C-alpha cells in the first residue's frame, strides 16, 4: 500500500493500527515517489505463518525416522556399563 506523506501525517494513528493489524508495510511517497517504508516492528512472539507451520509439520514427520533407535535404550544398563 502506498500513501502520500501529507495523508499519512493526518492519519498516522489509523495507518499504524492498520500496519499492526495486517502486518503489511506501507510505503510513504513524497511528490509521488516512494520515500520510506513503514513496517511492523519485529516481535520475538510473532504470529506463525502457515508456511512456518507446514515446515514444522514436515520436520516433525521426519524425526521419528531419525531418532528411532534400532533397539530399546536402557539408561540403567548404560550407566551400569560405564556409558553416559
């Protein structure tokens, strides 16, 4: 979305709320030319995107094949044998 700087000045609160709600950046223009882009702040707790969830599901699907031992693991027996 593009918005003239003069419009953004008068509607800044609305623009910020829109960016936060949609996660989409807004490009401010000066004399009709793109000047700056306003993006949502990065958050350590950002919402997961469908793409992220699909990648995570694929990883989880692969894990049983990677971590399934050939035989059951007995921790007590391993410690008794001096292994850690």
